[in-house]
C-alpha cells in the first residue's frame, strides 16, 4: 500500500551491493586452493597500485598510478616501474626480451642511476600484461602452467595439450565466469575474431595479439558483477567490472567491440566502453583433483612478446639471456679489431692492463682435446633461475660487449656441449667478486664457472657472492 516508501531503501540496498570490492578481504587471505590463491595474489597487486578500475559501463573510474612513475606503490618499497620490472624478472621471462634496449638493466636496476633510466625506458616501451599473468601464476604456484611473454602462447598451450595444462579453453558465449578463470580477447583491430575465429589459429597459428584478465570474484554480496584484474590495462594493474544476469552469466554476453572501425570520440560515446572487446576465450581452471595430478609450475617459454620490432635472427655481440642464438663464427681469428676512438673506454679487469677484445677460436683438433680432457660426467639441468656450476676449457673469449655496458662472453667446451658464461661490465652492481683477468685467458685454459642459468647452456656470473669464474686445477 505504501510501496513507494520502499523505493529509497531498495536504492540504498542496490548501491551497497555495487560496492562489494572483493580485493581488500581476498588480499589478506592465505588460501590453500589454487583458484583463491590466484585471486588473492592478483588482488594484492591491485591494492598495491591504488585500486584503479573500469566500472560496469566500461568507464575508467580511477587511475592514480601508471607504469612510468617513480612514486612508491601503496605497499612495500617498489616504485611503479620497478614493480613491472619485477614481474618480468621474477616470472623468469626477462631473458625472452633481453634483446630489447634496457631489458638487461632490469636485472640489477636500483631506484636511481643509468640502469634505472634504461630499465624504466624498457618498462614503458614493452607490453607487460602477459608477464603480469605469468608472474601471478608463478606466485600462486599454479601447476601445469608455462608462462610466456605472449598471451597467445599460453592460450595455445592450453588448447593443444589440455591433459597436461592447468586450464581448458572454452567459448566465452557458453560459460559462466568462475574465480581463477582467465577471460581473453583479441587485440587485432580491423576484424573481429571471436571464439570461432580464434580456434584455427590455436590449432595451427604462430601468433596473435591478445590480452587476458584474471577473474577474482563472481557476484560477491549478490551484486551481479564479475571482477577481473589485468596488468598493463591503462598502464596499471586495473580491475574490470562486468555485469552478470541472475543465472551468473555475463549480461547479454561479454560486451563486444564495435567491428566497423568506429573510434571512441566525444560524438561517439558508444565506442568508448573499455569493456567492449573482441572476447574470444575463457581459460577455465581445472578442478582441484585434476590440478593435483599435474606437475608444478613449469619453466616459462622463452619467446619474444607481440609486436617486437627489435627481434634478431642471430647476434654477434649477444646480450645476457636474450634467447637470440649466437651467429656462427666466420672462421678462426686472433687479431684485435680496430678500436673506434669515439667509443667509451673499456673497464679494465686490472689497473695495469688495457681492456681489449680478444677472440680465440680453437681448431678442430683442440676441440677434440677439450672433450678428452674434461672430467665432468654430465652437464647441469638448464632451468632458468637456478644456480649451476660448469667446468671446461676455453673455446672463445669475447669482451666487445663491455664497450657498451653489455656482458663479456666466455664460451667453454664441456662434455654436454658449449656453455656461454656472461660477465657483466659493471661489477660494482654484482655481489660476485670480479673474475680473474679475462684478457689473459686463452684457448685450452681450464676454468670453472658458477652462476645463474638464464637459458639453456648459458650462465650469468653476478647476483650471488658464490658466483665466479676461476681457473680450474
């Protein structure tokens, strides 16, 4: 009879329901199940970035911090750009993009100085959303997931080998979102792919620009909203709110991008909805019973991110962990190349010596002798990020990269194959003591190296006090 009196109350209830941000509570949890672990890790990062979000209408409602900024995040001592560098480094993916300018500086960049500026430039210029997903999965200890610097790679891996993967690929039009899901769209403008257009590429394709967000909550407090978090969304770790119907499905399906190429503009507000994307797949996290049968977190795929104009086929002056193979030597040589007088001085290994470039290539007979003299029975397991020690005989010495703050490369012949040992130019930034005089090394010298595996058959001597390159008895 006085139903109109209930209207203000219903409005208040509705407003309260739409304020059910799940992250403050999730971020405090240490859950045992994989799905909630994924959500908790993503939520902690979102809070750290001061909670930027895109509302249910697709409007960016809050963007207080962006990737390039030097301001501290809300938790910890990381600045914004340092946090992104951490996603790359701690996910094990930094080697995949080591050929990009500034990437290797992120291995040991402090808050200030030349390395900081170079690393910060790399962060701004390199898409990092897939690195964020890979970092979250690693932090959450998701079994059967292999991180990648490209979203397409881990989506394709789930499609092609579902029996060993943490996720199944399903159609976005036929699924209700669940905590732990990844919701993915294609970022190729000019055409719409959808799920049916994506499948042929997942079967046989080599790449496609994509983006995925992590579903962290579904309908909390009965607010008819799904909450998803992604990295590098408007240059931050941003939450996306998506409306649900009473059955827990996306309301009217996920909002699709307008396919006629219409751009967001003041006179075309309908095209400005940031939730309108070419949604193409949901990666559905497997059940706890299925996840328990999978191996642990897998080493990341070492492939370059999308739109990488700097990718090389091979390199001569190679960068640490770039994943780019070394170009084959043209032939034996022992002469010093002419030095450009404009080049900066090469840091000497000892004060009384002048740093120079010496490349020593062993002859075939010497190579046979190396294998005969080596006593190591087997090589280490080449898992990126792990520590390893190798012993062998010097095949080549290349100190040219020191002229541009790169890493010298000592190639050792071992029973399990050649191993490249990288020695950074700036030892003051390393915990390892400076090695013995590198220029004095010659083909056939027997040495032992301890360092961090950056990729198969590659060690970096730097980050631990126990690292080093020493002559072996």
